[in-house]
């Protein structure tokens, strides 16, 4: 009887941990889509079309660390256009990821790109 209760408790605990793990969008992406680009909708809580400052606040609350802003460069398969900015972020957790925001000259997020590489050294 006690072994059955212990087994049920272990299975329940493992199930809860697994659900908590996959509840985080970044964890799911590591295995399902480690690299990507999004130009519409929402990603990491950031809505394409929202302001740069608001997007930065949302990303930093998720522990993405702001690195720098560049006046030119590539974000995934997209390049900045004249007048646009590229905001770069890092995820220093086990996911070992990078994230970029392509920001219009008006300070609006135009695209989000990400790249997670937890198994590279």
C-alpha cells in the first residue's frame, strides 16, 4: 500500500514539474523551434507593433538581458533598413539564447528573432 502511494506521489510530482517546464514559452522553443523570426502577432509577450520601451520592459521581466542597440545589422533573416534599430538581448540561462528586435525609426517593434543553443559549447 505504501509503495503505491509513494509511486503515485512521484508520478504526480514529475507531472507537475514537466507542466511547469513546458509552461515557459522559451523552454518549449528550445526543443520545438530553437531558431525563428516573427513579424506579426505576439512572441515572448511582445506584440509586433508595440513600442520599443514597452517591449524592453516585458523582455527584461522574463530575464532577457539587454545587451545593446545597433543602427544596422541582421535579425534572423531580416536586415535593418535606413533609420531602423536592432536591439539585442541574451538569455544567460541553460537555454543559452539570443533575441533581437527590429525597431522602426518611429520606435515600434517590427520583428522579433530568436536563437537558442543550449547544447553548444
